[in-house]
């Protein structure tokens, strides 16, 4: 199943609105035929050392929840598999990913 | 090609370190030339028998055939940009002259692009502007190189000086140039460091969003500043420019820098640069770059990602090809149709 462009657009927009709290934003760069979403951070988030945390807690889980999305690539930042696992483990007790995904989905639906 | 990866070398120089090119009106000129040669003798890796010969004369004016042999026959390089170094302090015809760089590109237009260079402190701003017109319009320069840290403070200038630097960038833009390049960090001798800091590129990167700014040598020792600038400004790129020479001396440091670059800037904005000829032939550095890994303790402790084949492919050629408007697949077909002068082209990866 391929991801719908509209659903991805709406999710990126909803995430971007949330990220405005950081004086930054998120921009969709590409959605490939096999469901890989490429995004980049803008504003204050461009170049921020903490992009991996926002990616792991919000951007990645919310986009992976869109039907047909198989992977999320963030331009300009990447951390090791070991660091990703550590972040996931530390975030797990707070259910941050699930909460963000729910908020983003609600926001995306209300805009549609 | 190395392991089927297209190699577009961002920077080679046909230097003129010959005695006739040394300025006679500057007492510091000959010692500076000798200091540079001593420095590069230490950083250069062995691997090219002719150059490993202690009798090889490095204080020379590099000619086209020698350079082609070094970069393309002895190394798996597909394309290269030959760059002027407008360092006039100690050299009559500059450190890497306009004419030798242009000659290289003119002799091998399929493989070599010409990057011109000017300096507003050489004969003034108006002369530098005329030179941009000449080098782009007549000689076919595709990019321009700047060197704004000089031996005398009076000769130094800043990239964010709107009276001196901005007219150069505007003229370059008017001639169709979209890629500007800067030597940052790595002072030769006793120059003031601050003119080689990359912080003065933030203004131009902000004020010329349609231009791309390539910074050489990772601006060392200003690595953290450089990292922040390249991460924040979408039009700032980093050229490794001879950086792999340090891998033999401090492999851990190179892994650390590379890991941090991948983590904070991303492999889309890093360009391969060999700095041949003074750094020697590119082959051993290319082989080292293909083999370098980010070790486990750096991945765990600093969160650096492992370098992937995709990263290597982007860094070695794709990024610079995109910046310079080169279609790699078309270029491969064009190069394959050339007479077989590169024994490595068909062999794939080579070991120096």
C-alpha cells in the first residue's frame, strides 16, 4: 500500500505547528513510491543539537502512523542505532510517542 | 569510479612553488614556500613511486600532463575541479595560478572544471571585479575561490564586508556563478587566525540565499563554529579538501569529526576533496575513505551514526555533481566514450 500524499502533508503540517513551540518548523521534502518520507527542520530547529529527540519522540512515530509510510528520513541529522535505542527506552515510560501521534492525528483530521 | 561510486574531486591545484614564482620583494616569501613544502611533505601519504623518490622536485610549477597522470591515471577519480589559490603574498603568479588551472580544464574539458579566483587586496576591488568578468566570461570559470587571510593584516578582508566582499559576490552572481569557495582555517605560518574563521560567512549565506558557499578544510581549528554554520544555513557546504591526510596521523580524530558531521550536518552537504598535487595522489585517500568506519564506542558514547554506502556515494561525487549541474549517468556515458587513458576506470576500486 502506498502512502497518500494528502495524509502525509497533513501530518507534516500538524507536526510543524507543534514544533512552532520551539520557534522552528518541519518541511516535507519527498514521499517516495515505497513510502519513505523525507523531511527537514526549519527555523530555530535547523542545526539544533536536539533534533534527534524531537525526531524520536514526535516526528518519526507520527509519520510512521500514517498508512503506507515505511520509513522517515530527516535531512541533516542522523544518530546511531545505539543512541536511537537509548532514546526509545528513555521515552517509553512516558508514552510520549503515542500521545504525540494522537494529538497530531487529531490536528490533521480537524484540518482536513 | 571506486567500488562503482562516481568520484568528483572538489579540489585539485596545479601549484607553482617554483623558485621563479617566488616574490623577490618579500623577504618572507622563500621561507614561506619552504615551510609549506616541509608541511606537505609530512602530511603526504606514500603510494606513488615517482613521488616517493626523495629526489622528486616538489618546488615546481605543475603541468597538465603530470596532474592528469596523478589524478586520473593513478587514481580512480572521474572528475575534478581545479582551483586557483589567489594567495599573492609570497608568489608572483599566485600559489595556484589562473593560467595553470585554466590550462588543465581546457586540456580535459570532459573531466575537469575550472574554478577561478580573485582577491580584492591584490590590485584593488575594481581589478578583482574585472578579473571575475574575464575568468568567467573568457576562461569559462564555473566557480570562484577566495582566500581572505593573508600574511599582512592590511591585506586581510572579511567575507561579510559589504563594501569589499559583497560586490565580488554580486558580480559573480551576475556572471552566472552559483558556487563560491573559501579557504578557511589552516593558516600558513603566522597569519592572524580570525580572518580564517568561517563566522564571516553567515552574513553572505543569509544575504545571498541563491548562492552556495563551499568552505574548505572543515575550517579547522574552527570545527564547532563551522559545524553550526553548515547545519543552520542550507547553502553552506563543507569540502574535506585534503582532510583525509590526517587519518594516518590521528585516525580517531578523523572518525570523531566525520561522525559529528554525519550527526549534525548530514552527508548531503559534505564534498570530497583530495588537495592534489601537494597532498599527493588521491588514490590512497580514496581507499582510506572507503574503509573508514565510525567505531562502536563513538556510536554508543556520542551517538554518531555509522557511515553508510549512501553517505560515501553522496560525499564522493553526488553532492558536488548536483551543485555543479552534472548529470552523473550522462557523464559516465560521456567518459566511457573517451579513449582509454585511465586504467582504473574499468577496474573499479583500486588499492594504492
